[in-house]
């Protein structure tokens, strides 16, 4: 099992006890506004998400981590890697993403978790490149991507929702860990 400890967080695989707190995060329309089509997710959809993430771990050797606060053991959200399926320009590349409960925003947890995940991707898993996508106007996510050293490389339109997207990337040669 792959666990990553940062000064304040434990990034780990998913446990059965994570379903309820992640479902609460997924039910918040403000949290979900920039994810997928922006629709909150049901507990059943959240359970499917966790199952899909765990399958990706088994198949790819990476996936979405559960983000747990070391001090309290609370589930703050998810951060990790997945094989992008859209937009077309990055399909098949490994993308980093995250989502945290609103109560955990503004405290640097997203940056801390994403930095550890990027290091895991490029140094532990030996990937040469990682991409990310965020909706145009999602300044909080763009700020985290900037802190990771990722640069906007392109724009695209989401093939299903039609949302304008900013496409970011970083190569191993650009990474300053």
C-alpha cells in the first residue's frame, strides 16, 4: 500500500469509512461547481468513484488518494492521478486533480497534497510528464497549479459540458520538487 505523509496530511488508499465523509463533500454544490458538469454527486455515485479510483490503482499503479488530516484523522477530500480522457489534446496522459471539503479550503491543504502527489508521479512512479485541467475562471485551482510549477499550455472546450478549460502541464525537466 502506498501512503505519503506530508507535514499535516496522510495521503492513502480508500477505506470503507471514507464513503460517508466523501459523499458529504460530493453533495456540496460549491465544492462540485468546477468538477465534471458541476452537479453534486449522490452517495452511490461517490461509491462508484471510489471503486473506479481503486481499480486505477490496481491497473496503473497510481490513482486518487484519500486526504486525511494527521492531527484529527478527518477526511479532507481526494487528490491524485488519473489517465485523462478529455479534452482530446491530453487524452491518455496522466493528470493531477483534487477536491477538498469547503471547511478545508484556504489552509494550503490542496497545495500540500498536490505537491506530494506531483513528486510521487515524477519521482516515485517515473512519469516524464503530468497535466492538469481546470475550468477557466477557477482561480483557486489555477493558483495551486502555479504553485506546483505547472504552466498553462493550451485552452480547450470540454467535449460534453462545453465549459472553457485551461490545460496545464509540467515535464520532469521543469520540475523543481
